[in-house]
C-alpha cells in the first residue's frame, strides 16, 4: 500500500522506499529517516522499544530523549546498532 501521513504501523510491518523517495518513521522520541531503495521491517515496537531491521538501503536515526529502559535499535545483515544516548544520530547502510 502507498504510505500516507500518520498511518499507524505495528510490529511485523514492512516498508519499502522507491527509487528517489524518502520516508520518515517516528516512534516516540526517535525518528527514522529512510532513503530511497530502502527496505525496513518493524521488528519490535511498543512504548519503550523501537527495533527495526534494515535489509537494504540507508537510514538516519535521531533520538531526542532516551529513558533508562528505552531501546532504539537498527539491525542490519552485519550488525545490530543500539542508540546509547539522546541527541545521537547515525547513518546505517544495509547490504
């Protein structure tokens, strides 16, 4: 389905960014900025966990605040990257 603004997503949903497109996914205080040709699966989403699997493409992650029990993680084919502090940003590229 074509994405629309404020469409609710849940664990297990898969997202694909077409060539030349961009998409932003906001989960709590974390924002995942997907680039084009990007494939993402929402592995675990709840009130304190945002875990996504990046199979292909590029994603920037920004976290405004991170509680002591909060988890923001990006899994790629080669590693799992967990954000450790708020305000951190990263760029992760999958295979």
